[in-house]
């Protein structure tokens, strides 16, 4: 009897730990390129009451971008992260249908997006093929205990002349409602 009770207690504690961990997971089911006209900036930034950018600003890429597919996941408690994208290519210009001069990208988690104190946390850079394919699995360091309204961006890591410009974003953000279910999954 004592063994059964101890085993059940262990399962309950493990389930509780799993629920705490999985409730910190944020997923983006899609990745979309940034459609911006040449020479037009579409920044991600905290804003004041008048809608003006304040604090850190993440500027958009210099070309319009499209993506065929992709997704991203971040565990806000542990920093475990992954993303993959296929067909992230320039739409228009002489580089149309390719990644052009962009050879590396990084994933960026934006916490408190749209607030004056928004913060960005980057993955390590990964290669972007000329066909626009890239993948990352690893950790994002320094995520704060509170990360409201999280956004996921893919930004340019190489060449350095375009460092930090965002060229794609995570779409269809979902967070779990329990240890095993996401809010909008059947």
C-alpha cells in the first residue's frame, strides 16, 4: 500500500512539473515573410501614447520577403527554442526567388512587444540556403520571468551591413491551456 501511495504521489508531482513547463511553451504554427516595399521600414518597437517608436527598434529588411512554410517554438522558462523555415526568399528585385546576399539568419524572441520596455533575445546564427531554408535547435539565453505578448522574428545575421533587420515573423501563436493541449487544437 505504501508503495502504491508513493508511486501515485510521484506521478502527481511529475505531472505538476510537466504542466508548469509546458504552460511556458509558445508555438508559432507558421512563418511569413515581411512584405515591405523597397525603402519602406516597418519597425517592431515599443510605442508611446501617440504611437511613436520608443526604446529599441527592430527595423524591417530592405526587400519584400515571402516564405513557403515554417514554424517556431520557445519554452519561456528554460530558453529551449527551435525554428525552421523553407522558401524564405526575396520577392522582387534582381534577387527575386532567392535569399540574395543573405547567408545567415537568427531567431529573435521579442518580449513585451509594443511596450516601451520591450526586449529582444536572439538565437545563435544559422545558415540560410539560397533556396531560403534554415533551421535552429538550441537555447535562447536571458529570457525574463515575465514575457508578455511574445513575438518571434527571423532576422538577418549576415551580411553585417543588414545585421538585425527582420525578414520574417512567426504566425498563428498558440499557448497551451494544460500540460498536453494547446488552446485551439482538437
